């Protein structure tokens, strides 16, 4: 019974990930919506019904069963792998799309890459362990919920050198945009408090991202969130500092910059 429950739960999860409703399943099976809901509630599926529902998502029953097995998930890539990603913009693009649950066809619909080019890059991501490239060019991300790019690694360096300045070429005054810049004087303890709050906000962002992965692509939009806090003084003010003013933040060896 426990195995049956796990299979039905996996089926419901797959339907949600593909944006399919009970009503759509009912129409495909030529049943009423109430009948389909009862099938799921009572967990009474024939192999034929199970196969029909899987086919709606381009899956085999074996794919569903494979999803019940615990799989290794990666938290980060090796430095060489990150360097390989940033060396090819199209590879990085396909990687970002794949990790955000884009389908093979959606990549072709939105970008100028050919089907061969996308497949080649997906195959490389498969070898890197980022995804599992399944039959029919289906994509299964293999990253954990805590996946992150290496600190001071190639991806972060790429961001700082090429993406960061482009990100701020914006007035942040349109729907969906917000920029806050605050300045004040805090104690080290208050700085620690603010850092913990920022980390919790980052975790909330990550949770929202995971929850929304089940939505159709046309209901999800690329969003970037930047948060930062550090002891800092506007460079133009530094010329007015007295030479003898050597005030430093705890842990710093030089005046604030």
C-alpha cells in the first residue's frame, strides 16, 4: 500500500510539474472530472490508465517509477565545470534554462539555437551531472535545493565583470522593479542582525523559486535579486577625510572604502 501511495503521489507531482489539471486528465481519459478525482483519492489505477496519464506528459511508467528512487543531488560544480560554462554563452544559457525547468521545445521556441545545438549542450550538461537527459529530449535537473555557485568562482567572476553593471542600467521604476538604497551607522551587532535577515530573505526567494517551478512557463518570469551590506563610504567623500582619521570597522585593517 505504501508503494501504491508513493506512485500516486509521484503521478500527482508530475502532473503539477507539467501544468496539467484533473479536468485535462478527465478529457484525455474520456471520464468525468469527478471520476478522475475519485481514482486519485482511492488510488485505483489500472496499468492502462496509468500508462495513458503518463503518455499525456511524454513519460513512460518506468520514468515514474525511477522518480521514486533516491538520486544523488549536487550542491555545486567544480571550478573547472563553472569555467566551462562561462566559456560558452550558449552553454550557460541552456544550463540556466534547464535548471529552471524549461523544456527542450521551449528553448527552441524562444532562442535561435538549432535542435542539434541544444541537444549537444544538454548532453554536455548531462555529462557534467547537472541534468539527466532522458529519452525524447526530456530534461531532469539533478541539483539540490541548496545548489549554489562557488564563492569567488568563475560564475561569480563572470557576474561581477559582465552582468553586474548591466543589471544596474535601469531606473527601477516599472512594474516588478524595486531598488532600495539605505545608508546609516550601525554597530557590529546590528550589522550581524541585518545579515541574518538578508540570509532569511534569500532563503524565502529560493523557496518561492522552488514552489513556482510547477507553474507553466508563461506564468514565470526571470527575476534577479541583489542584496548587499558592508562597511562602506562613497569614494568622493574620502578626499575630505583628515589624514589622522583612521577609524576602522572591527576586522578591517584600513579605513572604510
